[in-house]
């Protein structure tokens, strides 16, 4: 495992998420994996149609899948981290079987467990998450290591035929926390009211 | 098809359950087949049961009702993911076929089978243990009502006595 490598990656996670969500489509639904990805998404705007996780590690992709099946006319974007994705690798196989065309998964891969002391994850070794996604049957799988590539793939991330998988190598860095609301029931109700109106909580 | 499978299927239809997530169990064979043939339902085979807890949370965010079918050993795989159900107050309906409780031939099933209900209760999940097949329809109906009108999380535990004891000969 190479603990130094990701200290030198050019892409910065907050910038990446900001680029993704700049001029965000009002119909886009986002699931954000626990830890830094949830803070990154919140830094770009605490929106009702974000579902940021504070736990449920390994479950972000499955939540995105349930949402994608329920809302086939909407675009679903799961933004998560490498540690969270590694805990739920099997869920990529489950997505592949369903093959929802409206689901995109984007991993902010800093090769570290950021919330627990920046220990190396398996991607600091030879584990290639985009290759895992390809092996489970995803046809759109990309590794992204620089801004030019990210910019050229933006249309695919935002609107391309899914299921698609984007592994973005980002610099290992601890950034100021930008926290979403913590109460899960509130986050759920806020999301459902934004989708269905106030009847959703009646 | 055994009668109790029809009863449970009808309850799921009546409650407009759409996403049917499962890790297969012999006891669920007919129900899985029946749901798979019904156009209004989407079958989602999982690689491990906790995916189903997360999947059905996403389903509910998007307005779909769901059910998770699994055997008792799968409950152990779900424990941390139940935090999502509880913290977010998500509805969750589980139908669990029991192993390791009634003439079990495989001792490796016994530790989870003997503790399934205890673990579910520890996770604040309502449990309904059924050991007579003619009670399965009404029990699933009672559980589904509490789940979808609550919201609540509930598991119907289908006794190994109903399913029959598995042997290597089958």
C-alpha cells in the first residue's frame, strides 16, 4: 500500500463536487455516503433532495438503487467514498442485475478512511474500484485523475445512460466540516415532502 | 403452491408492495416465484441481506413500498444497517423463514436461529412468530398494517415447523 500517493493527486474533493452540482438540475436526487462525501455535498448546498448519510456504511449504493427503481424518470447520483464503497462491493453486482439507466455512482477516492485518522483503504493498494464495477457488468466505468477528464465526462455523469460508475482520485486532505442536519427522520421527511408534497408526511 | 404462500402474496398485493428484495431460502421459493411473475412487483435479488435494508430505505424515499425475504441467518447480517431504519423511522417489512429451531439437521444454523428474535427485539423491531400455516396470512396483514401505517419495522418469523425440516435427502 502506498500511503503517500494520494497526498499528491491534483483533484480536490470539494472542487469536484462543486463542479458536479454547479447549475444542478432541479430533478436530480442525491444520496451522499457517510463522512466526507456527505460534507462535500452539503458544502455545495444543503438541499431537500439530498439524502446525506451519517451511518449505514456500505449502504449508499443500495439506497440509490431503491430510489432509482422507485423514480425511473428522475436522475439519481450516489456520491460516496472509497471506504464506504469497499464495504458494499456486492451492491454493485446487485445494481448490475437491475441495470437502472437513471443511476450514476461517483466515488471520491482519496485512498483513506478520512473520519477515523486517515488510515489507508484497500485502494491505496492495487484495488481498482472502476475495474470492480466493470467486472460486475457496468458498461460505463471510468477512472478520473485530472480536471480535463472530469470536465469531458461531466455530461455522462449528469445525464449519460446508466448504470454508470466514476472513480475520481482525489487528494487526501482533511477539510473544515460542513455538516448536514443529523436527524435521519427529518432528512427522510424533508426529502419525501420535496418529492411528493406535504401528503408524504400525513 | 402451498396455501400460505398465496395468503402472504395476497397481503403484499393488497398493500401495494412494489420492491421485493431477497436472498433466497428454500422456504421462500414459491413466494419468490410468484412475486417474480407479477408485473406490479420488481424482484431484487441481493448478494447479502443488509443490502435489502438499504434498498428498501431508498425505495421509500422514492415512494415505493417493499418487502425483504430472507432466512434467519440473514438477520445477523442486517444488524448495523437497522440503524438506518430506526434513525430515519423507515417502514420495513421482513418475512423471515426460520432455521435452527425445529429439528434442524445443520448445527451451524442453530446459533442464529436461536437468537433471531432476540436480536430483532434488541434492534427495536416488532416480531411476529408464527408456527401454524393458517395464521400466516392474518399475521402478515397485521404486520404490514403496522409497518406502512406506522411507520414501523416488523418481522414475521415463519417457523421451521411450517416449512418442514430440511435433510440432505431433499
